[in-house]
């Protein structure tokens, strides 16, 4: 099992304790292109050709569970 597969499994099992950097890593590997926020916003937008864009706020220490579930659904996991 690769590191990415282990990370996906851990996120799927416990979506309440996922860091922004972990979601960022997974989305980039899946081909999403991030757009950094401007003007003091904390929301990053991820775009991929032919797929609806995802907007995720960068929060510390963990991203809210609803955003993690949205990402998992977009990836078909």
C-alpha cells in the first residue's frame, strides 16, 4: 500500500482530523490546480478540466469535516 493510499484510508476513516496540507496533497495528485486566495481570504479554489471546482478554507489545525466529505465525494471515494 502506497503512502497516498494510506493517507486516503486514514482520511476516509477519520474525516474530523484532516489537515489542509493533506487535502492539498491529494487534490494535486488527482490533477486539481490550486488558486491561492487574494485580499485576505482563506479559501483556496481547486479546478480540474471537466469537473466542478472545489473551494476549501484553510483552517488550523483541521479542515471542517464537511469539506473533507465534499473532497472524498468529488474523488469518488
